[in-house]
């Protein structure tokens, strides 16, 4: 298979970024929108063509999907240790190309209407293109160092997009918060890369993930060294996961995600639905053979439990949030936790790898319905000029397209058949049930919570109280409505893709079957959540207030996100800054700087004294000469007589 053309998929958005960035003041806003859409549409078309060529035209060789690599040496350290730049094509990279370009294209189209009239219209599309380039480069990376480079570019471009409204204090603070938290996580990622590269002697994914004919990892005993009872490689994998957890907003590195909603809504759909936040899931999936085979999957167990806890933690918080974008943000965190959980309970070969397949499947379906939810929320915000549920209600009469498409997305994420979320969520629960009963029940409970808070959101926006609006809301223009309709269709049909035949851990594929008893339990749990939300929120009543009062302190804790922001602020400001940094700074200023300044001052004083000897008066020089002769003579006489 010829893969040379695939390099143009990320390069086209890069070219658009450079064009719009350089010609920022000369290109008309309307033209820049068309340039951005055209560039992304071309990349999307190439991605679809690449997917067709890879899965259908080339197909399997001896029952296995092949890995294609084109690369060139960038930096050479030893015969084996070097850093390459290139592209890697396999089932998950092809899948991610389709996801990223599809969602990015829809966001570009949507932004033409949503950002219309904005002063930074051209700049916004330039930033979107930069982010798309960075994410596509990350997906196609051939080695750990290359993925790290694009990983940081994703961080930079997300900083620009989150802080797009730079005159808004909260947006600037949110951008800095996201940047700092993810940089902290990325420091662990970098150390993990260096550890793995040093002991494995390579950064290349092909070598790191090599598996023999018996389905066993080839490089299992890389490091005899151990630390705290674990191999050094295991620690390296844990640190790499730390980077993924930061980017994917996993507990306890999740605090940046809700604040990141300060960016424009299309940014939320792009970054926090289908691209940046799934980078951590993609990273673990990319290195899955290592995680599974090294030390009997110890690091993989950490992935599973962090994912499960994050999923539950975020779902509980989402129950009480009143900002619709923050509800969706915590929903994203919960669903990403689902994907991590699925990877953590997966094996490698055949149907035993259903967790891996389910995680990638859910990544694909989630991208469609979560982007739809964010864009639908954007249409609502665009119509009522508010993010809060208290300012909404009865919008189904004014916004029929948004109402129907939002309902489809809510049914999909709630796991109601035949919508896309049902199929992928069912496979995750099957994988958890077969491997870890505790995580299965956590996942099942989260499914019920998800259905409840999503329909709390839906009924609160489109039903509930009959709000009297100052200006009657109206449906979004076609530039915003078209992405909603397209993603709604995808949220219905995406679940019928035979995903297990295309994307699996061992690249062989298998035939997945619906587990009817487990599916029935999951659907029943989801429907229960929907029914409770129906009772509480479909019509205006005081049941929700009674419920919140009954839970009193717990409700307050969840509303304030368990005070994690306050805890982090206390630790950083009161302990790190005031108790540690401030005394060190005082010591540095008083003693270190004081010593250096004292030496300098004394030097100046001594030099002034010495300079005074250069008086220009002959008698002074004669006196010095005679005094010197006398002193030398006296010393000579003393030494001679003794």
C-alpha cells in the first residue's frame, strides 16, 4: 500500500495555518472561513480514502492488518537509538485520522456561523488549523519522541484556543491553568520516555510493541533494574500514563477541563469531545502490547482503576452542575474514564482483547455524539446568550432541529439502542464483567448516572419551565445546523460498524456478539436514569430542590467539585509558595544576594582606596618609594642578623 500521500493530511492544515497567520490582516474574514473549511475538507477526504485503501483495498495479509511505516532519521545517537520523523499507518491511526478530520471539519463548518462577526475571525480559523495539524501529527507519529513533540504542540494550540477571548480574565486564567496542569503531567511523560528509551534502546513503536508468533511480547526483560519492587520499565509506563492522564483529564489531573469551557463552544467540541482529551487513550492504546506484557500488566491495572474512579467521580459531579458546558465537560471526563477502564481490563489476543476494541469503538462513537452535544449546546447558548440552565426552558418550540439532534445525542450517550453509544458501551461492560466484577458494577452505576444527568440537561433546556425570553430564540443558521444533522446521523449509524473486524489489539479481528443479559441490564439501568430525570425535570416542580436539600452537604460538595480546586490552591499557594518558596526566596535575597552585593561593594571601596594612590603628585610617589625601600631594607637586615 502506498502511504506517501497520507503525509498531506496533516500538512494541509499546517499550510492553512501559515496562510491565515501570515495574511491575517489582508484576508477577508469570510474568505478565511472558506479557506479553513476547504483545507479541512481536503484532509478529511484523504483520510476517508486512506481508510478505504487500508481496510478494503489492501486488506489483511495472512489474516492480519499490516503496519506501514515511512520515516527518515532525524537525530542519531547510536546504531539502535535514534529519533525518526515519519508516518505510521495501522488500524488505530487510520481510525483516529477519520475521527479527527471528521470532527474538525464539522467544527470548521459550524464556526463559520457561530463566530460570524467576531473581530478575530481569521485568527480563530488559523488556530483551529494549527490544532488540527498538531493532533494529526500526533496520531501518525512513529516513535515516542515524535509523539511527544506533537503532544506539546497540541498543548500550545489548545492554550491559544482556550484563551481565545484574551480580554476576558476567566478565559486567560483557564488557558494558563490547562497549560500548567498538562505541563506537569507532561514532565512525567518525558521522564517515562527517557526511561523506556534508555533501557529498551529504542523509541520506535514497532520495536517496542513487537510480538512473536505465540502472541508474546518480544522485549519483556529489558531492564533487570528495579525500584520499589517494580521494574524500571513498569515505572516508565506509569509515568507515560501520567502524561496521558493529564491530557485526558483523569483524576487527579482533571481540574483544568471544566475551566477550559471558557473557550468558544466550537473549541470545546473540537478539543474536549473527540481530539485532545482522547490523546491519552490513544497513547495507552498505541503502547498496549507493552502495557499488557510487561510485568503481567501491572501498569495496565493502574490504568483500569484510575479510569474507573475518574468515570464515577466525574459522573457524580455532573449531576449537580448548572452550566451546560460544564455538565458536558464532566461527562467527557467520565466517558474518557470508561475508555481507560476498557483498556485496563483487556487482554491481547482474539475475543479476549474485547476491552481494547471496545475502548476504540467508544472513542469513535463518543466523538460523534459528544461533538453533537457540544455543538447543540453552542446553538442554545447562541440563541439565549447564557450558559446556565436557569435561563433556559421550553426551547423545543423555538429550536426544533437542535432539539431533535440533542435528543439523539443524549439517547446515544445514555446507551439506548439502537443509537451508537449502546453498542460501544455494551462491549465495555462485557469486557469489565469478564475481567473485573468491581469495575463492571462501577461502569454499570456510571451508565445510570450518565443517563440521568444527560436527560436532566435535555429536559432543563428544551422542556421544563416556560421561560419568557427578552428576544425570542431562533434556530441556528444552516452553517451551524448542518454539522448537527450530520453528527446526529453518525450518532445513529456509527454503532452498526463491525468495529471488531477492523480495530483490535492483535490486528486480526474477531466477530463480536451482543451479550443479551448484560445488554438488558445496562439498558434497564439507563432507562431508569431517564425515567427519574423525566419525573424530576420534564415539567416544572420542586422535586429537584427537595432532593438537593435531602442530600445537603453531599450536594454542596458535588456542586463545588469536591473542592479540588481549593485544595490545589491551598497546597500551591499556602504550602508550596508561602511556606517553601517564600522562605527560600527570602534567604536567597538576604544572604545569597547580600553576600554577592557585599563583595561587590567592598571591592568598589578597596578600588577607590587604590585609585587614590594615583594622585599625580611627585612627593607622594617619592614617599611611597622611600617607604618601600626602608621596609625592604629592614626585612633584609632582620633576615641577615637571624
